């Protein structure tokens, strides 16, 4: 004998209630996690070729156009950010830099950097000296001796790649892109007669785990941005 339809209806309503409750809980958890994330980090879209092969900076759209489609990575708030919790960058870290206070920025009449923010690797800090000979970068930390840096991340750096010694003053930093053949870097500031960047120009610090999950963060942030645009078309 078939079960009366009216007896099946409560079971369907109960199943729908369970599914709805799970979805609401999942949404609440995601909102909470996003709120916690925003306290400690922000998302950056990588643009340009200066950090390849470590980070993908997208492809240029049209002749002289903007780069689009680059990795979306997480960065912890740096010394120069407005984040409630700020993290100090160390040598070897990937950093997000604000160029707008430096005379080398195109918006200030300079010719070294065209973007308002750039993604580079921190090589040296105040008191350090750095130089490059025969495609090898040498670092002398304050009070120490020169040593060759082990840079498995660096690429396209031939034996003709070099720059003269640069010693950093109080609060100054020195950075390079991983793709040395095309990256516009700190030594070009010195060549142009511009001051070095400073610690307070570091907006973000990219932890190693953020590089490891860059494909996941790129996919997730793309989806998140899509749904945000549905609810707020002005984004």
C-alpha cells in the first residue's frame, strides 16, 4: 500500500529545514572568517612580470594596457598600513610597497615605477649593505661580512647582471623582483638619484603559506568578488 502523500510532506519539510539550516550556518561561518581575515590581512592582485616565476602577474591587455588575470594573494598588514594588527617584514619576505611618497614614482614626475603599489622581495634593511657581481647578490648585514645570498626564487639573472654597493640608512629598505631581467628595483632608485624606500612604505607582508595557496586564494577571491558584485553593483 502506498504511503499517503500528506504523510510524506512533513519529511520533505524537515529535510528542507535541515538543508537550509546547514547553508545558513555555513554562510555565518564564512562571514565570521572573512571578518577575522580582514583584521589581519588583505587581498592583492599581482600585476606585471617582476615576480615571475613565484607569482603570476597576468597578461597585458592591448598595447601598453593594464595587466589582468594575475594571482590574487593574501598579505598581512605591514608597518605602513592602517591595519589594526601590523606585521614586520624580514629579509627574504615578499612585500607590498606603496610607491606614491617616493620621487621615483611616475605620479611624482619620476621614471622608475609606474604603479602606485608594487610587489617585490625584501633583500636588505637599515644598516645593511648590498651589491651584485656576476649575477650573484651579496649581502652584508650590519656589523657582519659579505655573503652570497641563496636565492632559489630568482630567475633570468645572467652573469652580466650587477649593481654597485648600496648601504642603507636608518629606516631604509632594499628590494628586488624575483624576475631580475625585467624588474624595476631599488638599485634603479639610486641610479636615478632618488632616495630608498622606507619601512613605512611596506603596506603588506606575503607569508610563505599565502604563496603556497595562491591558486586557492585566486579562485576563492574571484568567486567572492563575483557574488559581492551581485549584491553591490558599484564594486
